[in-house]
C-alpha cells in the first residue's frame, strides 16, 4: 500500500459524493440540497498553496455564506499541525478549530469472517427508496441518504446492501480511484444491530475485492467494535493521523 497515495485520496474523496469548485489554495465542496453533511460541505486547503491565510479564509466564508451553508474547513491529512500554526488567524476570522485522531487500516491479511447465514448481501447498482427508509432513517442518519445516492451515480462506486428476512437493514459503499479503494461508509439500522450485519457487509466487500484483484484498500474505523470487524476481515492498523477541523461560528 502506498500511504502517500492513500492520504491524497483521503483529502479528495468528497469529489465522489458532492459538487465542488477548485481554488488556487484547495477545493470547496458543497451540496445546497444536503447542508447537514459535513463531508459534503467543507473546504480542503493546502499549506504550500497558501500565501495569504486571511484572504483564503475570507474567500471560504464568502463562498459558503452565499450558499446558506456554514463554512467548515478540513486540514489536509498530509499536513498535521497546520491548523495549530494558523489557529490565531482561524480564531480571528470566527472559526473554532480542533483535531481528532483517525486510525488508518489497510487490507493486508486473509479474510477470516464467517457471516450469519440469515444475512443476505447483494451488490446494488441503483438506488431504492427503501434503503433510505429502512436503513438511513432507522439508523438516525437521514442526512446521509443524499450522500449515498450521489455515490451510487458514479461508476467507480461499490455499493453493498444487507437484507434480513427480505428487508434491507444495512449498507456499505466504497469507491475505487486508480488503484486505491476507500471504504466510505458503513451503516446498520438500529433495530438490527448485534446480529452480524456489519460483519456480513464487510465480508462481502472484501471477497469482492479479492475476486476482482483490488489490492489497495483502506479505511479508518469508527470505534472499537468496527475495528474488530475490520481486523477479522484482514485489515491491519498502519498509523494514526491527527485530522484538523475548523467550523465557522461568526
């Protein structure tokens, strides 16, 4: 796994799920129909392309305010510590900033998952409204419906849906860019957790990658339970990066 290419993809992955405009200093991701999704609505900035931080921040604020979206900024995952360097400028322009650890894992070992035979997983090629009502709404994350719809419109998206007794109860979607595959999202209905749904989804995804010779797969797990499932599927921890975030308070 080429970690540098992996982190480049980590910066740019929202191109798969939202609209964007390019600037000399980075990218402005936005979706005026889904303003609650942070991944769909933020700027990514690059230290080496910035000569005047204040000018950049004012441009970001103006861009998002005109669209009725709260300005958010993500630090490039390859530039740890940059938001600490410009914390004063961020604060002066009305931003609160913080860092959060992200543990990255890559698919490096054999898959050892044994799925619950009652959970059927299918690879989907088009959106069905029941995914929204039965998975996203019942998981308490309706704002991610539009994200998933947008992802499924792309030919490089892998979209898997888990069924229990004929009802959709979970999903995961991933995307492949060049030779890098990123696991974008894993979600299970609250009423069907602790049944092995997430494990069945990741099992099917990993099997698909092996069968189709997609070797460079990565993700960052959201919590210990998810990390255990990913480890069982063959993912291994490589390192922790400090992700910088800034939100405009005005």
